[in-house]
């Protein structure tokens, strides 16, 4: 149990997917202009990564390993993730139009989000069990949500600041993201 | 090499794909919600360039807004009159005829007319050059820098840089306003396509400075105001403005303009 808790906290803070592993930076920079949309993206990513961790573990363990086709995991996972996102989109569209319109374009965008594929591959390479994979996926996704919401909060504040002309827009955003990554380095020694 | 090493992976991945495809197919049937037919029809009639000139995120969003009655049938500034009419028919309304607008570069400071203040060797982009002290290398601080940010912004190949300034091909211009947004000097303006007499200058400098900077500049002499029979011209901050709704395109102002900054377009 302690191991799972450590894995969970570690995946949020220490191995933060955006700020330590530098995966999923596209939505991190692209969808972080408002806290509201950032939260929407975070929720959608959490949902998809958790499900993808679960299903890709099953595909890997019960389809690829028996046939000794582990080397095909990248393409197999892309297949699984893409269809999963499509399926989730269909279901949400039918069952909860409110959630669907809130997530909007972000849902299909996750199909090509490298954070999802990245975490699934990390799960496999670290030889996690089913439970560990799901916990790691969920924690990582929460870490992603936290990072993107934090950045959105900072960006909303920056809006009203007096920034030198040359730093306006993306330059100041990249500097902010870089400083955040530096700050997260501070968690490195937390769990041995 | 054993042939099964190829066949098994192919079958397995194909199988996974097939199963997932079937699941998605079934899910689309089970969970599918009926989309308003009008949305698909209107979407097909829109140009599909996703340029955003209508103010919506893309053609899909505009089609939805038109079908729901939130946007008028002629909300797309890019599509042709014929397709606007078809959209209006689908929606059962009469399309308002809107005057076609074209982008117009309010600068004639060619390499010949407007000299450079200094040699600029930075990134070849108007946006970058305009950040340099003096607002770019051109002697006139209001003029076209000619690095072609608008050319890159134009999805319809309507802009070229001729003799150091941007020139718009009005037959290709679809009035999507992307170039207006891209120009850091804000010298591109949307004007009615039918207007033929236009002021080709954007300088707000005092007459002497304008003249020193560029031989084609408007010096605010107000001769055009006196020529105009319908009071369509005003001069503000040493720059002449033509009110296109009043202009009868007689061309008298262009005739008398001492610097020829008022031009007649065919």
C-alpha cells in the first residue's frame, strides 16, 4: 500500500509528466490561457490516461506478450489510444452533452497527445502491474492537470503585468514554464 | 526467416484494428446523436479554409451557428455570392447582398520613394523589424516594411512584395482579413472592392517630415478637399481620408494631388 502511495505521489510531483519528463508540452502551452479551459483539458486528459493505462496493460499482457510481439507496442498503443478517445467522445456526446461541450475540441486533441502514449510506454517499460499502471497513469494525469492549471493561473496574472515588448506573448510564457520546471526539480530528492 | 514472423504480427494488429473499428462502428450507431442536417449541408457550402474571418473558430463552428440561426446566412466573408445564396436557400431566408470588401495596403513607399534609415540585417519579418528602434529600417515610421508577414498570412496567394511594398491582387483577395491582423504597422485596411479612388499613404508625420521621408507621402495639403464635389474627403493629422460611402469616384482629387498619394485603381 505504501508503495502505491509513493508511486502515486511520485508520479504527481517528482516525475511530473510536463515539468520533469517534458511530455505533453503542446497542450501545456497551447490550452493554458484560461484556468477554466485548462481545467477542462486536465479533466479530459485524466480520464483518457487512466483508461488508456488500464486497457493498454491488458492489450500488452494478454495479446502482445503471448505472441512475443512486444516490439510492436508503440503502434498497438497508438491504435488503442486513438480508438479509446473516439469511443469516449461518442459516449460522452450521448450521455452528457454538458460535459461534451465543456471539453469541446480538447477531447479529440488528446488522441495525438504524447503524454498519453508516453505514460503507457513508461508503464510497460517499468514492468508495472495492472494496479500500479492505473495508479501511475492516474497520478501522472493529476500532475499534468496541476501543472497546466498552475501555468494558467500564472498566465492570467501576467496578463495585467507590464511586460517589456520583446517578451510579450510566447517568450514570457516559455520563461514561466522553464522557471516552473526548475521549481519542480526541488522535489527530486523527496522519495529515494 | 520464418514467414509466420510476418503473418502473425500482421494478423494480430489487423485483428486489433478490426475489433476496435467494429466497436467504434457499433458505438456510433448506439450512441450516435442526430446532427441537424442543415449543419452538414451548410458546412459543405462553406469554403473550408478555416480562416476565422467570420469570427468563429472555423467553418464547422460557423456552419453550426448559421444552422442554429445565430449567424446570418452570409456570415462568411470569403465564400462566393453563389454559395451564400445556396446557404440562404437552405436556411429559407433571402441573403442580403453585401458589398465585397478587399484588403488595401495604405502605403506607396517603394524602394525608390522612401529611403532606408539604416541597414537592417535582423530576422526577415515585419513583426521583428518593427520592434527595432524607429519602428523598422524605413525612413517613414508608418510605412510598409516589405518583409512580407502579410504574404505568409494570406492563404489565397493574393499578396506579393513588389518594389519593397506589399501589393494585393484584388481578384484573388477573399476579404478574410488575415493580412490586416498580421501587419504590425496596421497599414492594411478593408475597403469596398468597387471603390477606385484611394489614399495610398498612412503617414501621420508633419508635412515637412512626411515629404522628407517619402516622395509619395500624403502631406496633408487639403487640395483634395477643395477638389471634391461631394465632401467625401477629410484631412486629419496631416493624412487624407476618403469616405467610400460618399465618394462618387470622379477622380478629381487624384488629378490635383501634388504627391500623387491619391491613386485611381481600375
